[in-house]
């Protein structure tokens, strides 16, 4: 019996089927949990099925990006962080009209 509450972006292992999957969505209105397996296939379980499954928390596989068709070539540095502060200041992109550090006043 699954005693794990499904958490989006978390990886789990179905102990009976011995497969890894990631929870990608939980829809409370339709009572379904959408998952994506290592090979990229999508599936969904209803809450009743989830509660009957033997689900264990798992680590993401080392090559989990293969199922999403993401490679290291898609980004200059896939581990770099997005710094919002660099893009929030509209004045940071204005160039001055000075020549050699002298203003035209």
C-alpha cells in the first residue's frame, strides 16, 4: 500500500513493477496523478490505484534528462543559476553619452 503522498517533481519506484517514475502533475478534481517514466512515456494513476501500489521514494536516475530530450548542448552551463537581479534594473542597460569619462554639461 502506498503511504507516500505524491509530490510533483519527486521520483518514486514502483516496487512491484520495479520501474522509476517522476510525478509531473496531481489533479485533485479528477483524482489522478500524472507520471513520466524513465523512458519518457507518460501515464496516470487514479488515487485509488496509487494507494494500492507499493511506492518507494527514489533518487532521480543519472540520465533522467534523456527522457526529456535535454542535452548539455541545450545550455551553455546547465548548472548555472538564473540571477533575476541582473534583469530587473532597466537602467543597467542604458549607455552613457560620455566620451573618455567627460560629460556634455
